[in-house]
């Protein structure tokens, strides 16, 4: 018969402790479940759903930009971006460090990208790096298990196939800033937006409408399947007035000089070419410009980021004499037969104003004074007209205010008058100052675009607002909107006075200071100009005797054919190694020859096709 063994007190204590522990565990689990399912049930359900179902934006492809003949100027191509959802990375610091190695950047650089996106909605992708190389894409794909929360996204990347050509006109794109995000709710962190030039000015037409996908992901954030999708709508195409072939010829003519060339169609204001040198490559900005390159561009003493055609302001020199001559003829200050003697200088008050020609031009009328660019003749006209009358006419030619081209931060130049000096300096205007302005020196300043517009105005008698975009088209080529030419004003100068100035400008090229712009079979009207940068002593030094940044600027403005102008052009070379006739006129000749050659070639092709 078996006996009953009693349980020892020690065993009973262990059973009691174990039972108590088990009860506490069950109670803890119950409390946790109650908290998650009751108190935070809705919140946790939402987080669970968000962690499984995601909305992924499909950025729209930005619109293309083409020249007047359909040549591609800006395009977009598929590119890989590395994106990260931090909430999908349990060990975020390790993921950041590993990803940085594959992207050839430091962990600190990668973390800085994440820090800039602080405050974004949960589970929203952060673009860590754009435009990945083949090796970077392969590395991320191969090590996907080590990169929780990291994925590759195919996005349209902006490309500028001609590199620095037209860079100041086209501008570039960059990542949207917090300030830009606050202004427009359609953008999200990491989006690209136009930062300069056409890319910025026509952002609304170029950016398109984003689409998106509803996707299911696993615990690591990897895509399992697409549940729903809405396609993006590409941006519109901009058709420019620019002629790419002429632009290429103009840039070749400018070479490595510092300056600008602007060619317009005087009949409607179309911008045919716009050169600013030195330039930069906008492709460098697409994926985010490297700090070293940005610092180099900012520190370059020749300022490649400045669009000289619209932002460079220079004394127009003797090209301004066109305006003074037209004003004097219209005001009746002189007639075509009025003659003024030029001994090589003019004494006015206590000052002696000298002509560029040391021995003087002798007795000249307005025609001869324009052909020979006689300073003394125009000193006299300036004194008779007065600064306010000169300023009034200059503004009719487009000086003293932005042209309204609508691209970039256009500068308006400066056309001084008595009110301007009183406002600016609190001083009266002195008559002697008018003499300097009359030959395009002193306080008067103009951009190359303004001077191209001015010579186009004298060529036709009408001033048009420069037109850079002719029309906007949808992806299928259908017309969305046409940008009609806009005539700003009709020149308040009689036809006879206008004709007298035009004839003098033709003679300036045929036998005067602008003869280096003469074409074989086409009459060209033009005017040279040399604007002084500094005065060094009483003796005028040659360019090679001066430092580069102390040399004069060289100008040449022209229109052709003289009888029925189809092109007007302004050329400006900064700190040139000679005057306008020696330096700027030959450059202009090269551009004019290219323009008429292209016309003939295209006409021959058209006739052959018919």
C-alpha cells in the first residue's frame, strides 16, 4: 500500500510564485491587448494599413522645349533615384551608413538629406540621390536585404543636349525649397522646380500634372503589387523663336570672349539668337549641383552665371548717337544740311570734351557725323536738345526700362534725366553732363537686348516687345496657346528723318567705321560704339597697355537687308582688345553671313521638296 507524500513548504512557495507570475503575465498581455485594440484600436489599424498600402507619386515629365524649326533644346529622359522610407528601416543608422557607401557619399551627407525632410508625412519617400549610375543601381538591387526601406524609383530627369548653349535663356531646375513648398501645395519635398530662365518663367506650362500608384508593400517596404494607378500628364512643349543653327553660329563667332550677342527679327520682335559668354552647363544642376562646382561658379571673376544679354548693363557708347540723331532731326534742332565744325575738341565751361579723332573731322553734317562717329557733332546736339528731351526719345527706343522679354531677372539699364538726378543725389543736373550722355557715356546704361531692340526700332520705325516663346503645344502637337507679337510703340519720328538716319547707318558700314561688317551682296546698316570703362591719365592708352578689366567695351549694332530688314543685331564684347569697329563689327558680320546662308539653304530645301 502506497503512502501519501506531503508537499514541502519550499515547493509550495515555488508553485505560488509561478502561479502569481503567470497571472501577472496574462494580466499584462490582456492590458496590452486592451490598450491596442480598444484605447488605440483606430490608430493602430490605420498605422497597420498605412504600413501595408502606400500611395506612391508618379512625377510628371516636364515639357520639352524646341527651337523654331523643331530642334530639341530641353528634353527629359528616364533616370533612377534612390529613395528611402525611414519608417521601414528598423535599424535606420545602419541602413544610412550602408546606403551611403553604395552612393559614394558620406553617412553625414545622407543623414543631412533625411534631416532636411523632417516634418514630412509618415511613410513618404525621401529622395536620397538622383540620377544614379549603373553601378549604384546594381549595388542597391544586389544588397536589397541589407537596405530596409530603400528602393529605386524611375523618374524623368531634365537634360540639356546642347550643354552651355543658351544656358542663360533656358535656366535650370533644382529641388523645391521649403519656401516654395509653402507657396504652392502641389509640390512635395524632393520635387524638381524651375529655378532660372525659361524653366522658372514658364514653370506652370512645363511642369505637367503628377500621377500616382496605390501599392502593397511587405514588412521591409518592398513593393508586392500595384493596386491602382493614375497616369501622370506630361507638361506642355514650348516652341521658341530661337534658331538653334544661328545660335550655334553666334556662339562660335563670340568664341572665348566675354560678352553678348542678341539677334532679333525687327518685324515682330522674335529673338533669333541670344548669346552670353562665358556660360555654364545646366546639366550640372539637374541632380543637385556639387558644392565645389557651385563655389567655383560663384567665385569665377568672369561671372558665368550672369546672363549678360539681359542683365549686363553698359554705357552704349557711340551706338547711342543713333537715338540722338533721330531726336535732333525730329525736334528740328538740325536738318540734313546743318554743318558743325569739329576741330577734335569742344570747350564747354571749364571742361574740354575731346573727339575720338585727334585732328577732328572738319565740317560735318548729321550723315557724315554718324558715318565717322564724330563726338564733337553730338556734343553740340546734346547741348541743344537737353537731357530731358534726349531721355524722352531714348525711352521710345526702349532704354531705361526692362524690355518685357519675360525670362530671367532682366535689368532695365538707366536713362538719366533731371528728375532722376534730383531723386538719386538731391542735386541739379549740370548741362555739361548732357554732353557725355549724348555720346553714350556718363550715367546712361543699356543691356545688349535693349540695344538690339533700339536698332530694330530705327530699322522699321516700330518697337516690338522681344518674343522668346512663339507658341505652346500639347504632347500630341496640338496648339494650346499662341503668343502673338506685341508692338510696344511706333517711333515718334517722321519717315523722312528716319530714312536719313537709316541711310547714314548704311554708309557707316559701306565706307565708315563699321566697314568690317560689310557683306558682299547685302546692304547692312550699322553703328560702332566704344564705351569707356576707366580714364587713365590724360594720354589715351592702347588696349594692350591696359589690364583686361580696364579696357573699353566694344559695341556694334546692325540691321539687314537695309531695304527690308529681317534681322537686327547687337554685339557687345567686354574689355575688348580694340574698339567696336575692330572687334564687334567682324563678329556681327559672321552672324549676319550665317543668317543669310541658312535662309538660302532652307529655301533650297523647301523648293526641292515641292
